C-alpha cells in the first residue's frame, strides 16, 4: 500500500538533491536503456511528486549539488 502520488517516470541512476525547503529534486537517470529527460520534485510534507521542467540535455547518469541562492 502506498500513500500519496507516484513518480511519473520510474528510473534508475538518477540524482536526488535535497532543496533548502526540504523538498527533493530528482533528475537524470534511465528507464531500461533510454535516458529520461523529465524532472520531478518530491514534497515529503504532503508525500506528493510534482512534475518539473524537462532537461535541455539528457544524461544517463550525472551529479547534482544544491547551490545557495
């Protein structure tokens, strides 16, 4: 059983970045042998995944770091 929404694109080899407000930004990764261009943001307070912008350059794997504004 699961509460909340599911990710729209299951993937592996993704990056997860903890944002300053506590949400988690997910990008990159693969589904099978295909690179995924979508991004998603998880809100642990509401247990909901929200679609983000598509990546302009698709990567199978990568690295991510949060920058200060």
